[in-house]
């Protein structure tokens, strides 16, 4: 393990470590406007959702590490406390990157990057017509985190209106995670794309109180076969099965086969049972898998 004191690094080195490690980050493609009516469009990945009631996002146009200058987005927001947060999908990513170019103040990145302005209903900055989701926001607070290069400026943006393209909705009118085709920013020039192949589900332990990994026997916790993810699924089960339930699993054809083939060989029996449990976990049979690993060998 390499241990680094952040104060020993230059701002550029520190930024590099943090942006590679704290990733992927969602992208806020922010439209702002100054008092004179000049429109600005820039992406920010120091961005997230922090509250749903009130619905509030924060993003951070930081001081440039290069020359400590501030960004037009921040300057505009200090003049007109409104913005539109446009969500970026894969088909927009190259143009979004182009819009991050340091064009002079007064240059409209909609034109430079080739995006279409769509008038907002509540706020002055326009929306990006191409974005699958566009959120009209009122800025409630700006928090400056310092004067040094790299210092962030937190823009607290309360979402007042959400516009969503119909084509990314499912039959119930909710956003379909497979259809929205999101991209996110990582370190350096890296991005990632959320594809149906990269998506997976983890059951929420919100309503259940899992037994916990610490309730599993030592041979399961220290298994050579089961991974941390496998233990996490087993530990999420609400109750340890009863002795009768565990005994019943002996009738399972694969369990029987393993037991018959490993008489007098406890070590291999345990390994093979763990392998079977792993297979069951992969197929979503979590309760069955727990019974298998709890069998006396
Ligand atoms: C995907 C992406 C994410 C970015 N995220 C941030 C960020 O979170 N904070 C920041 O200060 N700059 C970020 N940048 C750089 C700004 O977009 C860039 O400095 C831009 O020129 C600022 O424009 P402005 O001066 O017109 O506001 C990002 C660039 C890209 C391409």
C-alpha cells in the first residue's frame, strides 16, 4: 500500500490521483448566462445529487490549477443565479468535450460545439435540445472553497423543472436505465459508458436486516472459493436457515452427488460445496446457497 500525504503533492499531482480514484463521476453540462445576456455552456464532473427534498444538485467550477483563473460559469452564476443542468449521453460526449474548451468570455459554446439552444420555461439560460434530461435550476448558494489553484466553488442548484425525452422512458413513465445511455468522467482522458452489458443489480438491504458476514462460519468467511461479493450476498439473508432446512438441502441432486463422491474427504467436499454455492449465488439462489455452505461436512 502506498500512503501519500496530500500536502506533499503539487495541486496537479493531487488532482491526478483524486480524479482517477474518485470515478466515475456524472457530468453536469451547465448552461449559464451573464447580466448582458451572454450564454455559456460547460461540462463539470465535480457534480452530484445531494438532496431530493429540496431537489438539490451541487457542481463545482474550480479555479484553474494552471493559472488560478476562475471559470465563466462561476462568474455568470454570481451575476444571474440560474442554470440549466443538462445530462450527457454517449451520443453527445465528443461535442461536450469540445464545449469545455477555454473560449473567450462572450463566446457561446452552443455554436462552437454544435448544440441546439432550446428556450427554458422558468429560467433565462437555454437548455441543450440534444440532452436526454434537462433540469431548470435556481442557484440558492455559492460556497467558495479557497483562493488557491484548484479551489472549488460549490454551486448549490435547486431543480425546479425536469424535462425528459420520451424515448428514454419505460412503460411506467420512469427513466429506463438501459435507454438513457449515460457517460461519466474518470481520470485524465478516460470516460465510461453505461451499456446494458455494464449494468447489474445489487438488491437493496433497506427493508431487510441481513445476518451479516460475521454470522457466517469461519470456513465460509475464509473460503478459497467464495469472494467478498459472494459473502456480501450470503450476509444479506435475514435469517440463518433452521437445522431442518439445512438438512433438506442434502436431497438436492448436486449436493447428493458431491457427498457421494467425497466420502471420507472432508476437505474436497467442503470445496465442492462452496463451488456449488457460488454457482447458486450466480443464479440468484441465495437462500439455497446459504444452506449448502452451512451443511456439516
Ligand atoms: C467532462 C468534463 C468534466 C469537467 N469537469 C470539471 C469540473 O468539475 N470542474 C471544473 O472546474 N472544470 C471541469 N472541466 C473543465 C471545464 O469544463 C472547462 O474549464 C471549461 O472551459 C470551463 O468553461 P467556462 O470558463 O466557460 O465556465 C471539465 C471538462 C470536461 C470535458
